[in-house]
C-alpha cells in the first residue's frame, strides 16, 4: 500500500546503550555481544523475511510501463557491520545539539530507496564506544514504515534478550508480522509507473547546513498544552500531539520571521492501518502511512491562539477517514507519481515524522534499556521535526528539530516554546 517513494532516503533510527562490564565466563564481552546480535538478527530475519530481499524493476513492451517489485526469492540478505569510535556516551547525549559523529553510526548515508535495487533493504551497524554501544539500523522506506521498523526492532531485541539471559533458542514471537500485501479493491500487485527509466524521477537531495537540536517535553507540560488548546476551543477533542504540534508550528513560524501573507503548512504522519474499514492489523508489515497537512498564512497562524492552530490540525486528522484514504489511493493508481522532497521542503513549513508511541525504550538486547534514541541523516531538512517518546515515559515526548542556525537561535528564545519545553533529561 502507498505510492513508490523511491526518492526519499532510508528510515534510519538507532539506540544508545551503556556497555556492559565483561564477566569472567566471557559473557558481556564485545565479541560475545557481536556474535549474539548477529545470531538473533539472523533469526529475526527468518520472520521478517521481506527485509532480506531486493527491489527489481520490470518494464513492459508498451512505454511508458515501469513497475517495481520486492523480490525475496533471490534474497541477498541484510548487511551487518561492527565499528569502533573513540567517543563516550556523554559525547552523544550531553549536548542539546546532535553531534556530527552520530551520522557515522548509520550505514548507507545518502542512500535513497531506489538504491534497494543494488543495496540490501536492511543494514545494521553496531558502533562500539568507550563506554557504550550504539545499534543503528537503516531500512528501505519502500518496504517498511516506522510502525513496521519498530515491530522488527522490538522482535529482534526480544529474541536477543531471551537467548542472552535464558540461554534459550526459542523462536516464539508474540506478534508475528503480517506480510501479505494489501491492495485497494483487489488492484495490484502490478501498478505501472509512467516512466521508462529511473533517471526520470531520481534526484539526490543534499540538505543545506543546519542545526539538529533535541527538546524535551515532560508529561505535565504536554498535558498543560492539551488542556489549554481544548479550553481555548471549548472542546475536549484536541489530542496531546495536536496541541504540541501546534506550539511547534507557531514557534518555528515566528522564529523564521515570515511575512504575514506567506503560506505555511504543517505536515503530520498518519498510520492508515486502523483507519481503513475493515481495519488492517497493527502488525501489518509494510509502508502504510500518509502525510496530512493543515494550511494557513503566517499572519493568521500567529494572530490567533494555540487552540485555533490546534483545531486546524485536529480537523485535518479527523477528516482522514476510510473514504478519503481510498479516494486518494484510487487517484494515485489512475495517475501514479513518485514523492519528491520539493513537496515538503519549502522553508516555510513544518513536517513531523516518527511517533512518540513507538516502543523505543522497551528494547533490551540482554544488557539493559537504552539511554537514548537518535536518527540518521536521511529525510532531515529545514523544518523537519522527529518525534520520540521521552525515556521516563508517562506521556513525555522528545523532539528533534532541524533548522538553519538563525531560526534555531530565535526558537531558543521563543517564550511560548521554551516555557513548554523542559530541561534535557540527564541519564
């Protein structure tokens, strides 16, 4: 399900752990840990086998006729790498800004989805720090969205933990993925794209220099924003995320000092699985997301209150129904296209990605919970905001905000935003 977003970069996320102290029997040594991760990854991929395949392009006799399939019959498998760096955990999580070294923790930097024709669809890099371990993972976004990425990651860590602590080789998986493809009204599995060669739609996007900074929002702060937005709209329907997104949209727009008449969008990722009728299971493995947006002018956004902004986002989400999803897909099948970054990168808008609902901090490979989560450089641009759950749980949220230097400085001085943001969590 979903259009062929071959131009977008890979979905890259990773977790930072404290390095365990080696024991006398050899367990918890890095050699033992690497062997355990390789073994558990191999067993996880027997369940999530689409990640071991590759993309294959088929061309019909009548041009333009171009379609891409996922071939698992001649599966090249996944890539696994072990790296060592002279850095410490504090070097990664102490700064508010994401240090440049984090980019090196992820494989396939600069790769786009269409490269899955020649490169593995899944690549893992385990980076050994002086006192920590970073497990970075890049997945081809054509094959899996964030929900499927963390489903795989959670399963992999559970297999590793079970083996590591219980010396058990049990293959029991409480949430096996559903890999059968869903197609609209029985269409597919072949959908022709209006191209004769990938050069017609592939461009290598190079982001301009920018800062990437983390901001933390406590459960109390998120609850206050939700209460304020609902009170200003005399409703109870605005969600915590919609209220927080409204604050971010307003504050970044103010930091950019846009003209009142300038159009600005706020893009939100929405999982279609449970919005379809009948719904798909949450364990459906694939890419089943869509980007919604609310649109207004900078002047309207900033002259109205938080509730007004949040209500625009609520209306966009509430209108995303089974009927609207099917109508969008039917239109795409009639006139297929490939996503381009220009649709989202306009330096006046904000785009959210990932979700604070993903189980990031529940991943334990056998040596404890993660200290922090970070992203690779794929799909980062001016105005991109990546969502993470706060490590303490309880509804807390971390935001990774990408902005050029001057707007970021202005955001750091924005009262509405910084009053809601909490001090960074120290671990």
